[in-house]
């Protein structure tokens, strides 16, 4: 079978898409569903610009086939609208040109959800999977620390 219907849950909404078996998730998100947040860049899984969350964990959407993600929960940057991490990225200028920003925001969100007490080494390890060519990483790391601290004081 060269083409098939795949059921995907994206940002909490179930969608059916007709895809080629060899179609990557980033292609489906951008070209079939109009979700432009995941960015194509290196197309070999090295830069993180195409990061999405699959079942809550970061995944390079350029490196996975759409058909492999059926019956899994996919979150794109469009699904994190009005979240604290996204608001703090903007407030702290943890952005430059913005191309890599969705991947960083998603990865940071997953880090905070998975490791709510993350130390500096853990933050560095998680952020190593994303590359920014425009800025240093200090504002991004500070934003992650700030959101972790904010969550700790709210509990």
C-alpha cells in the first residue's frame, strides 16, 4: 500500500489525513494540516527546528513518518498558545529571528513537565538538542529556570 488514511490527534483534536507511507510528520503538519510552527531546516534531526511533542516528549518531526504517529498525542507550537513558557520566551527576549523558537519552546515545555526540579545540567542537556544561530542560549536557559521557579512557588 502506497497511500493510507491515518488518524492523528494533534493539539487535542483528532484529524484524518491521507498520506504516503514515506511521508514525514513535518510534511504532513505543514502541507496537509497547515500547521506551520515546526520548521524544516537540517532535515536530518540535528537542529531541533522541527520539534513537536509526541506523547509529551520532544521528537524531530523531520525524522519520523506520519504513519508511525497514529494513535499518539502530538502537540505543536500552535497547541501551546497562551502558555507560561511561551509568554516568558517573549517577555525575556529568548528569541531572535524566531525560526528555531517553536522547537525551543516545545522542548522547554516538555522539560518543565517532565523534570519540574531540573538543575542547570539537566536544562543544558535538554536544550542541547536545539540549535540557534542568531543568539546565545542565556536568555533561553534563564526563561526555563524562571518558569521552573514560578511553578515551584505556585504549588
